C-alpha cells in the first residue's frame, strides 16, 4: 500500500541521518490508502527551515513564513514543512501567527479533515492520531476536532469538504455537514480566486452534480452562484422538458465529458431562463433569447470569479450557440456558424447540444445535431474558404485598384466573402476582381 517516491524517501532518510524526524504527510498518504498514485509529495519534519536548507544543495524559499522549503531532487519539487501550530484566524482565511513545534501530533491536529491528518515513514509506519484511515474505509469526511472551529478558522474548508466528497465519493459526517450549513455565510469573506479554484475542482470531479447539490443543500450556492440558485424549482411549463431548469442542468452537467470549459458551459447554458420566461395563451412556457441573455450573464459570473479570458470566451460562445442545432442549413449559413463558434469549439458545442437533449423529455432525437456535425466536417475537410483571410485577393490587391484602406475596403471584402461563402468556385483572383470592378462605384 505504501510505496514512497524515491525523492521523498531520500529527503526523509537525509533528515533522519541528521537526527531529525521526517514523514510524508497529508494528501499523498490519503491517496495511497485509496489506491491512488499521489501527484505531490509533502513532507513534515521537526527540523527548522534553516536546518532543512543546510541539508540539501537545491532548495527554494517558497513558503518560508509558514515554515515551508521546496527541496529539489532530480528536477522534482518536494515541499518540506516544519511541524507547526497556528494561532487565531482573525480574517477567516489565514492564521495570524504560525509557531514551529517539535510535535508531529500538534502539527496533524491543525489540519482540516481526518483523512488528511495522516503521516507515514518506513520506520514507524502509519501515524494516525485521529482515525483518518478508518474514516477513509468508511468513506466518511470528518473534521479534525470541532467542525465549527475548523470552518471559523478558514471558511474555504467548507468548499474543500464538498470537493473531497465529490472526488473521493465520501459522505460528509453529520456534525461537519451541519457546521457548514451554520457557517455558510462565511464563504463570502473568501477571495473569488480561491472560490474559483475549488469550484473548478468540484466541476471536474467524477460527481459534479453531487457537488452542486451539496453547495445548494449547505447554503453555499447562495453566496457563490446565486444565478444557479435561481434555477431551482423553476418550472419550464413545456412538453419538451420534464424537469425544472435546475434538475435539467444537473443532467446536462453529468452528460458532458470531463472538461472544465464544457462543464462550465453545461452548468450555465440555461442560466438566463428564469429571466426570459414568458407564457403563451395556452400556458406553455417560452424562453426567447435566453441563449443571448445567457451569454451576457455568464460573462458577468465568470469575470466575478476571475476566470481567464480564454475560458470566459469559450464558455460564452458555447452558451450563446447551444441552440444552434438546425437541420438542412444552406452551406453559407453553416460556414457562418463555423465562424461564429470557432473551429476549436465545434466539437465542444456538439457535445453540449447532445447532453442538452439528454436532459430533455424523451424521446431523444440527435439527428439534427449529427447531420449538422457531418455537414460541418465536410466543409472543413474540403477546406472551403470561411473568412476574409481565405479570399484569393486581399487589401493590397484592392489598393492597386485605387481603393484606399478604410470602411469602404472592409465593405468590399465583406461583400466578396458573402459571395464566396455561397459559391466557393468564385474564389479566384480574376473572378473576384471582376466583381470588385462591377460594384466599387456603387459603394
């Protein structure tokens, strides 16, 4: 079960040979018990940071104020942290003061959950003061000590609880769960960046819908994504949907592949439905323009959570275009769709659309999407012109005809593109120049 990475083992042996203690600690121990190969190897020791630095030729002061030194072995980084205890968390985010300790038990007692309060080395075996191994076997998530104190210290631990529950398929122990409900409002203190990082890990877990439901049931969703909370119980009043907007969204979320952009688009694709709802004379619900209103709203949410521009752009495109599932489109219209979506986003769009149908009332008919996808692929394979850059003439050619750069030149190139999208055989320099000569006096 416990096979320590060679670099981590070298660090532990070096510490021990100089009279210090050394253990792998936290997540790497937890993962080995679960049969998962650890991604990172953290080490705890009673050696002080300056003592650690003297023992290893390559180190970096990555977290010196918290007692952490990065030791570099064979180009791999290992965080070596001195046993420590922490003072009060007056800002509910970080300890006011960190004090070094010689006690491993004190160090483990400050950790968030019992499944993370584990240490191991080959000489002493597993060190488990808080029954973390037993909780792992029972698939139970429980704080070390009183949960209200743990969450009052660092409110982000509430989101971490949900993340661990999703990733490792754990059930949150009742006292821990109740404490999250009681203190859910504290999450508003946490920075948007830290919330974003935890949300991304929840969404890219194997149980994203479980994570969103836990956020809802604990009250955290109200503070993190009130726009999603607005979808809960919203009756769509249409025969096309047998679920409310929220339940439909969860099915779509579970039906797309594990990709962050797709998971975000699935979560937000119908975010504007509560804002665009209307009823006709028969009492049926309609959501005209919800994809366009949704694009604007999604950008606001993602910007609030400090997502990068690339992610924001891709998610917004998918939300805006998720209703573009037409059959028998003209070839020119398909090309315009390709340009709107972007070649790099097409596969994601079709996957989102298929998932959207899976979340709707049966029978599930994917034929329009599959036909459109086949038409798109044919155009891409045949490399038909799609943009102004693909035209057989350019701005320099137009300048040779006496057309100066500016609005008029842009209009001419746009007109030529419209012609070529409809009739690709026109994309030859001579033919395009003929068209230009026939229209330039009219513009």
